[in-house]
């Protein structure tokens, strides 16, 4: 369970990072 939670956090961070890059 913990592993999945951590993976989810990393996935969210990646999406936010990509969005930030798209915005500039």
C-alpha cells in the first residue's frame, strides 16, 4: 500500500512538472 501511495505522489509531481513546463 505504501509503495502505491509513493508512486501516486511521484506521478502527481511529474504531471505538475510537465504542466509547469507547458506554461513556460
